[in-house]
C-alpha cells in the first residue's frame, strides 16, 4: 500500500526544490523501537526485556539464569 508520504512525493517529482524540502521535513525518522534493538542476548526475544543493570535478558531467560548471576530470593522459597 502506498503511504501518504509516497503519494505526495510522487506528485512533487517534477518540482525538485519543493520535493527536497518536503523530504527534508517529512521523512520518517527511525525510532529506536523500529529497530527492535533491545533483544535478549540468550534467546533473541524482544518482548519482556530486562535491561536494568545491563542484564539484557528476557523474563524467561532471567528466571533461568538469575541464580547463577548471584540473584537471591529472600523469604519463602517455593
Ligand atoms: Zn531470552
């Protein structure tokens, strides 16, 4: 499907000055979430990412690795 950006850009092909200005101000800027750069370093999952303390694990891998990393559970152990 054609986006509104592509449609307007096509209409301005014969007008280079207007086209360059349109592209300069209306181009989609790449956001961090577009890249999905926050991924689990163990399984590659991008959802439920734990980045605190530079861990970069997903929630499931964190559960499995937490004990080896030195995280302790206080209170009642199930
Ligand atoms: Zn994972």
